[in-house]
C-alpha cells in the first residue's frame, strides 16, 4: 500500500472509528463490545485489502459504512450457523456424562476389523 493511501486510511480510521463502533454496537444489539470492535477491525482490514476501491470511491466514508454493514451481516450469519450446529449437539448433552464419554459411545462408528 502506498504511503498516501496508508495515511488516508489512517485518517478515516481516526475520524470514523467511534461512529462505526456505535453503529456496529447498535446493529449487533449491544450484545458485545468485543463483537462490535471485531466488526470495525474487519471493516478496516477490508479497506486495506481493497484500498484502490476505497480511494477511488466518490464517497469513501459511505464505502466504509456499507462494508461494515456487510461485515455485520456475515457475523450474524456465522453466529446463526454456530447456533444451529450447537443445537445439533444438544442430544449428546442430554445423555449422561458417563454415556457420552464411554469408549463404546465415542468410537461406536469405528470398525477395528479382525486381526
């Protein structure tokens, strides 16, 4: 990345970080400041990777906010997928701990074959 591009992104970061963080916190339902910070960091990572698109945009600030919206959308989708995955695991939790950890349960789908 060129020095002027780097300085431009740094300037945008200083100017918009708090606004982007507030937007992300609101959009994520104030669930976690860490998630909002992660979303903003991911937004600026994308800005660095796509610096040409950012600098050539007629509205770089709007470009950043739109990028943040997509980052948040992806985070929500990933969280939904994780929740669905965890829901699939619930039947294991309903079994007793001993049954879940027994070798018969853990390895019942592995065929050892005959020697």
